[in-house]
C-alpha cells in the first residue's frame, strides 16, 4: 500500500486544498499529514506573536478536521527552513512515505527550501507534487506582451478579470473520509510556548468559523460594502485577512461563495469593490513571484535608493505608540497595537504619514507592521508599503500624500473611532476632535495628549521637494550615461 504525506504550510484547511485533494485521489492509499513549525525563522522575520498564536490554534482545529477524515496530523518543530528539510526527510524515512504533496509558497526562502526538499526526497525515492494554491491564476498566465509580470495594477486587473469571466477557478471539495480507520487516537500536537494573546471574539478559530464569517459578510454586508468600507467605526469590512494569510480560507473559495450568493458580480458596485480587494492581494503575490528583488526589501523604483531618509528615532517611536498628535493616526496605531489588526483606510493613512511626513524609511514601517499584525503577509505588506511610499508598482504619480486631518473629517466625522482608542480625547467636542489643540487653546485647557510632532503642510512640501529632486537627479544621471 502506498503512503502519501500532505505537507501543510500556509494552507490550514480541508475545503479547497489542492494538495490535500490530490493526495486523497486514490482511496486505497494511506494518508498522513505533517506541519513543521520554524520558530527561529519566524523570529528572524519579526512575525507577530498574535499571528503565531492564531496559527497554532488553527493547527489544532485542522488536526481535528483531518482526524474526522481518518488522517493524522503530525507536528514537528525545527528552528529554520534549512533544518525543516532535514526533519521532513527523516519523517518520510520513518513513515515509509512514497509521495509528498504540498502547495507552493512564494517567498524566496520558501522557494529555496522546496527546491532543496524536492532534491533530497528524490534521492530517497520519494516523489514530490507541488501545486499553485494560494493564488487564483498561475503567474505564467498573466504576463505583458513582452512576457513580463505586470507592474501596473489596473492592467493586471483587466487581464485577470477577463480570465476569471471565462473560467472561474475550480474549488476542490473536502476529500471523502478514508476507508481505513485509524488504529489509535488523535495525536497531541504538543505545541511549545503555546498561548492565546488575541481576541477570540474578533478572530474565532477554525475553518468552519471562517466560512460562517465569509457567508455572513457576503449576505449581510456586501450590498453596501462600497459605501461603508472606508469608515473604521462601522466595522463593515470582512475581517477575513487573518484566515487568508495562513490559508484557513482560499481566495478561490471566496470567489465560489460570492458567485453562489450574488449574481452578475462583475456588474455591481459593491461586489466589484470587494473583488477589487482580492485582486490587489493577487497582484501583490504576482509581483513577489515575478520580481524576486522584492524579497530583499528592495523597491521597483531605482531612484528610491537615493532618498535621504531622516529616520528620526523619536518620531518613529511616537508613531509606533500612537503619540504623534494627529488623532486619526494615533487611533489607527493604537488599534494595531491592541488587536493586531488595522482598518485598511487607516493602514494607508498611517503609512503615508510615516514615509512622507516623517521621512522615515518605508522598510521600518513594513517591519513594524509585520511585528504587530495578526494577518501579516509578506507579499501584501511589502506591496502596500511600497504603494504608500510611491516607489512600488503604482500608476499614480509619487505626489500622493494623505492629509490625516482631512481624512479624519471624511471617514470619522463624529470622532467615534478616535475616541474609542484615544480615551484622553473623550471630552473634546466633535467639531474639534480632528484637531483637538485648536479647542484646547480656545478654552485654555491642558490636554493629556501630545501636540502634533510635525507641521503637516511644511512636511508635505519638504517631502515633495525631496522626492522630486531625488527622481530628477537619478533621471539626469541615467540620461548622461
């Protein structure tokens, strides 16, 4: 009897899991599963404790789902990816594995790990089977006329939407329960340093809970998603990003559900608006695959290397702690620190402020976000920060700078979100909540809240000057060469 191993990574689900489904194709073959944790690698990448905790709890949930299918999930703990390959090879030898099934990951370290694992397993007579599972469409199917990955989102989106209109990606069903009953009880995963440090009410555990959340969002919130999604106090986003980041849900499954619940999804504003968010996620993954330099925290814009970042330590600390004196910035940063998640509109505002107004290197912001986010995802975080810094794949000129006070007045007009996370401003009238020191000066009141650490208008002008000069100097040098 052949024995197949499913090597789980960022695909902790039984619905629409390509590797799991393919491994279970033949009912006569025995199936076991393995997850190899790499805490030292996570530490080196600044992965947040909340995300690690969220992953650990979802592993336990996955173990139970697999046990119901008569599949045992084993848990190993290595230090790094390199060590994990050796542990994988030893595991396959001990359990007499014939085939290993896994879904691709797209970071450079993971790619190198998989190449090495394939080679070493092949030397042992083990056949490996890898699958594109974390993206909707293979990167080879979305290329420019010059056979290069797209750098502009709207061109990419047009291409992938045309593909999806013709053929919606197949979702694989949950495999049937294995015919051979397990000879012993479920294994205790024995996860070390296990602890829960995130809000289970905000992010309930398990694939079933994630599917319930997805369906509820599509039925109750999607119809007016386009109108309400930018207002953080309304809680009108899906909040599915943590589940997508570790593969408890697949983007294919999201597409399947939206087609089941809504008709003409490409022709309504709200459905198109949410699909647009999925397209951005897809776009950033295709960028990471197509441009390996992104894995080294490099930019797609060559003149970015010459920007004279100020990197003021005090400003950076104030930004991280939510003490900049700009209420919408500080509320967003405090939300991040408290729950490990931040509303997308606030991610754009806070990142723009760090890079453009404080002139702090975008890489520092990218690293800090990953250290806090429960939904931290390298491809999306990197792409979003380069977008905010206007030095990545973006069709908009580099001059985009969000005005935090104007954004605050538009998207939190009553100040309800601000007061939720900055209680020291509770007594400030709504008319002044976006600029509380205007009121404090009128009333001659001392606030237990910092004054703005910079003048927005001055720093905007300075950023525009620096970015413009840096770009022109680079272009002038290139033209002379």
